[in-house]
C-alpha cells in the first residue's frame, strides 16, 4: 500500500553501494525508516542532499502492516531552505537538534501537533537572519511539552538536575555550590520560556552551560538517552 505524507529527515546511513537507510519523522505515520535506492549515484547529482538533517520532504511511501523498514516510491523537496545549508552555525544547530529528536521520538503513529511544531520551527529558523543564537535552547524547552515532560519554569529544570547530581554524588549538600550554581540559570530559562524573542543570554559560555543543563534534564526523563555527540560540535561554534 502507498501513502502520501510530508516528512522531516532526521538522519541516514549508507546502504549498499548507492542507497541509504533514512529515518524520517512523517506527518501521517510518525517515525519511519525507509530504504531509499540510488540516491548516492553520481547522476542525477544532488539527490543525497535531500536527506540532510531536518530537510522537509513530500513523500510517497510504501507501508506494511507488519511495520519495520519499508521503501520510498517518490520523494521531493517540500520546502527549500534559504540559509541553513550555507550557514555553518545554523548547520551545527540543526545537526544537534536532529540528533536530539532522533533519540527522543520513537512513536510510529500520527502526532500532528509534534509534526507541526517541528515543521514550523525549522522553517522559522531558516528565515531568521539574526538573533537566532538561542534557537536551540528555545526549541528544547518547547519540545519537552510534546514529549510529556513540559517545562513551566527554570526552577523546575535546575532543581531536578541539581538534585539528580547530588544523588549520584552524596558528598554534595543541598546548600553547597552545586545548587547555588544552578540557581543562577533560573532566570535565563524563565526569560526563554516567557518571551524567546526578547530573552538575553550574555555569551556563548553561558549558552553552552544552559544547553548542557537542558540535555541533563532530558536524560532524567528519557531512559537511555545517552550522550548527545553533536553537542560538542555545537559548543565549538557558539563562541565566547
């Protein structure tokens, strides 16, 4: 059976000589894994570019009642990016966020609100020419709501992360520097939650620390999330 749907590429791996296996979050089927034949051939050129992280596609896909890996019958770019492929900083953000989504979204069923959030967020990010330094932070704060552990305040994040750290290190007391250090981040998260457009994070160092805290918060709520490898890449381009 064939089905038409929009999709957002999360990642791919090489498969045989000219093909790939792609993980795509689709509007109608949730997370799907597809074999895509021939996209690594020299001709026609450029087709593999359609499977870079967060690329938006129109798909005609085979479906199977048994689930598992299926194939794409047709695919084409649904929304052409204007800046992401040409901006190293934006590319690093997209790589990081696509890894987070890949490790946190598993349902193979329709979730229109989540798809709409991902779709609209990446298009808005592509259109921003300035003031997008905090996009990854805002994205993670908002994504948590769609994953079932929504964030209402900065204190919610920092308290859970700080006390989780103490549980793994009993030598640290609740009045010690760990709690005090995390409390410094509360108002940054609150601003990002309240009004992302006007929120201020003073520099890249603080931005990196906030991202690390948020990833730790995600790890507390998603079993076996593990380390996000692309966070190190993103940290390098965030600057001071």
